[in-house]
C-alpha cells in the first residue's frame, strides 16, 4: 500500500511528553510514510494514545519536533485537524442529539454542504437505521460505528484509529478493516493502535513496537521478519509427495515432518537452493517451496523476547 513518497506524512524527532512524574513519551523517533498503514503495538501505557494526541495537536510536546503533513501540531493544530480523522478509544458526542445531528454538526465544521457524505458514511458502518435516535441510547458498538462514520466524512488525508474495532461485531470490524485498505489504496495515511494483532495482519505496511513511550523498533513487517524471525523451517510439496521422503537424508536437514506436504528444518536456510536443486536433479517435480512465515502475533512476541534480552544485557 505504501506509495514510497520521499517525505513522511508523520515525523517525530526526539519527542518527550510527561504527565507529572510519569513520562508518557520518551525520546520518540518515528517516521510514517505517506499513503501507508502504520500499526502501533505495545502494552497499555506504552504511549500509543499519547502519540496520536501529540500528532493531532490535542497535546503539546514538552520537547522535540513533530511534523504532520508538513505542519507543526503546536502551531497548526487547527489545519491538521481539518486534514485528519480521529477515532479515540472513548469517542464523545452530544448525547441528547441524534446520530444524524451529530454527523451534521461535524459536516458543518468540515464545510460540507450536502448530506450525501453523511448518508454514505452511515451506510458504510451500518447505522443508517439508527441515525434519528438519540446517541445517549446507543450501545458501545453503535457509538464506535458513529465515531468511524464521523471521522471519514470529510475524506481526511490522515486517519488516526485508536482501538477502532473495540466493541464491534465481526461484520462491523470487517467493515473497518476494509475501510483502512480502501483509504490506503487512495493514498491516505492510516495510523492504528490495536491489541488485536490478527486484525492488523496483511494490512500493516509498517509495524511500530512501543514500550514506555519509546519506539524501540519500527519497519515493514517483511524487514522485521528478516531481522527478528529465526525459523529455519520450509514447507515442501510435490506432484509425487512420496518422492519427498528422501529429503530427510540430505545434508543440513535437522528434522522433517510429514503432514500431507513435508516440513523440513534446516541448520541454515542458505542450504535451501542446493536442497531444491538436488530434488529437481532426482526428478522431483516440486509444487511448493515456502519458508515458514510468522503471523504478526508471533512476530510481536518474538520481538518482545528479543527486546527483553537486550534490556537484560544493558
């Protein structure tokens, strides 16, 4: 999804932000490419929500530099909010007004004169039938869907989503993920905080691991796999699966397991080309040669393990 633009949409340089004696963001360096989906991961208190609030100008940094679409949130917060959509963990509404009135008020703030955007946004998130009911009677899931509808009314250049699928039914959660994919495809930049790692699977262009207010690792998932994932297993399949039985005798094969196809563990993945060549030489017609790839959740815990090991050494 990332468009590879030279200037990042969001950039933090040495940013600090404290709340009393609590350091919420500590020496935060971060670059999010324009047109990409960045997923902020980390435990509660890692600084994810504070990072979003600093980006929109809702909070001011104690020190350091922040740029959002080339603007400084400390002086251009109003302009940044015009270009951004935000879904906070606990969205606020006018409780005694209807969902439609809440969206109409937001549309006026964005300078939208037609109700078409309201109808399209409400339909996208399945709240068209509840628009004329007071928001005070909405369920948690309905409030989240209304917040999402409000956030995209003005087709923002940047969308900040803080646990966007919390309280949503599976159908609505899928609609959110589809929205992220759609907007990123249009060149929009998405920043999402989530603890449901399977939901970020396949849509994240950049993974940012945060801990104690610091981004200790960030990068595209495939780059992080190369750096942190040390699984030397490979799935093999062939037109004649029985012909793969010989692979367990090959040099460098530590273990093999048959489950329809064959999974071999090598002492070094660099042996894979020679292994494939030997099978082909023996007349085996391979249909699959695929190194085992981690899920985002598996990668997350492996990076955490590595991080804890590095901390223990220091």
